C-alpha cells in the first residue's frame, strides 16, 4: 500500500510540477500582452493631450475630410489589435512546440522504461534457463561418482569414473612405442565408444557455454561471470579430461567448442603436472607435452605455472 501511494505521489507530483511550469509560462506571456497594451495606452494619451485643437464636439459644418482624418487616427488601435493577434499566433505556436516537445520527452521516457523492462525480463528468462541447464549438468556430473565400490582388498571407496578411466588407460598404453599409438587410444576411448559415459557430460557443457556466449554476445565481462561459475565447479579430474577431450575433438569438428574454451579460459585451473604424472609411461608424458604446445595460451588464462612450462618446452 505504501509503495502504491508513493508511486501515485511521484506520478501526480510530476504532473503538478509540469502544470505549474505551463501556468508560469502562460503568465509570462500575459505580461507581454499587458506591456503592449500599456504602451499603446500611453501612446494614445500623449497623442490626444498633445493636440491643443482637438475637440470631440464637432459642429455640423465640419468637413468630411477632417472627420476622415480623425477616424484614420484610430488606425493605431487597429494596428494594436493586429499586433496582439499576431503575437497571439506566435505564442500559440510556441506553446504547441513546447507541448509537443514535452510529449516527445514523455514518449522517450516510456520507450526507455519499456526497453529496460524488456531487458530485465530477458535477463530473468536467461537466469532461469541457465540454472536449469546448470542443474542438469551437475546431475550428470554426480553420475561420475557412485555411492560405493568394492575394491579387491575388500574395502570400499567412492567410485570416480574419471579416475578409473585414467587408471585403465595408463594400464593399456604401458610400453607403447610412439605418441601416435597413444593418441589413437585416447580417441578411441573418448569418441568411438557409443556407450561412453562422458559423452553427455561434454555435450551439456558445450550447450551451456554456447548459451551464455549467444546471450551476452560482446558483453564479455558478464559472460565470464557465468562461465567462471562453471569453471570453479570443475574438479581437477574434470579439467584434465576436458584438456584431452577438446584437443582430440577438433578432428571431429569441434572448432566452435575450442573457441569457447579459449574465449572463457576454461582450462585456467588445470593441474598440468598431475595430469602428466598420471602414467609413468614416457611416451604418454611426451604426448601430454605435445598436446600442451598445440593449445593456444589463452585457453589457460592466468595460469602462470602452465604458461612458464610452455615457454620452457618451446626452447627445447
């Protein structure tokens, strides 16, 4: 009730102020009329009193020419009303001009208010959909960690599918002869398996990044606010898997995905040393260094440790 009352006071208060301004303007114009009338009156008084032989009682024998001259003397009065009429037209035009300007200003204000309301509604719609997508993405992430898994020694632990993926991969590539073989194994594991449990994870991550990028367009700071929120949720294991996935995805048409990863520095928190030391196989380590050099440095954002390591590798 208070809010509505305040709104009414503000709205009608503005209208009252506008009305007062208009009354003030009209009053100032009446002053002009009054000044013109007083000037005319003074002029006529001086003219009449300065004529010593002026008489209002004309005898019957007064010539018509004299009467005509007397009547012509009142042309001043006609000129006065003509001038006043012309001034009235000018004032009317001026008032209409100001009224039209006021109307345009009001329409501009309404347009700005509607535009602001539209942007707020679009932002609200974006936020709702963004958090829906983020919630769905987190549910997919939860599947990577099962409740419990019985290990051979009889104990139990949380099952981490990404960790199991790396452990199994390291066992497979042990003793490989070249990085091409290891790279082919990575691609087979990440893309050629139709039942790959990571497929929907990366698809949803891409859709979220694309959605943010499309909505904010060139408003990069606002877009990064949301992408940083996603990046902060990624675990070390997820960042390492993303590092490998995006690199090999380029062979399957993942150029746009790579652009988004680069634009929002999604690998800034990558623990590169941990990734490199997951497998003791020297060929695996060589492949990881090779992939690192293929990436553009913007992907790693402000990760000084990785940027320094890249500079060292380039000198070798």
